[in-house]
């Protein structure tokens, strides 16, 4: 699926590449965070030893930095993003997931930013129209 990026997204990607030496597949910008999608094999390099790259990006951008591991399927992507996933159901562009009660706030994030980023990535890369959290 083709992903169209704004100038702001491209600037964030260039910054990410400069700091981490990793090329992300996608970037989403929210009010409080920047979300990057990278190959699973490059996650360690993107984060850096003791999170040094994340810390530097956060200091420069002034926002939280979240890095998601890319996968070839929506199911694998969700397993990477939500490790405490209890159940996962995919049918006709609708994905429903169940997580433990204590993890719901983490998945949703501040002002719903995490769940909105997950929804956007699912739509942009996997054609998922609806994402439901239970």
C-alpha cells in the first residue's frame, strides 16, 4: 500500500534517520508523540544502547517517541505492538482485540494517541477499516 507523507512527516523521518541510522517505513505525528514504524530486525538499532537514540530524539523533538515493529500481516503487527494481547479476530477489514483490563490505558495512550496511531497504521499498511479494543 502506498503511504503519502506530509512535509512535517518527511522532516521527522529525516531526523529519525540522522539520529538512528535506520530508515522507518512510516511516521505518524500526534500532539504528544511521534510514532515510527521500522523493520523488526532494526528495532534494536533504532532504540540504541540503553535507549540513547530515543532519548536524543525526545530531547530534539520535544515529544515522546514510540517505535513500532513492522510485520507483513495485521495480526503479526498487532502481536508486536500489543504483547499482552489475549485474543485477536480479523474479518473483512475489521480487527477486534482483547487485552487485559490493566493494559487498556497503555494501549489507548494519552488522549487516545496510541490507539489512533495503531488504527492509522492498520489502515495505511494493511487496509483495516475498523479496529476495536475490548
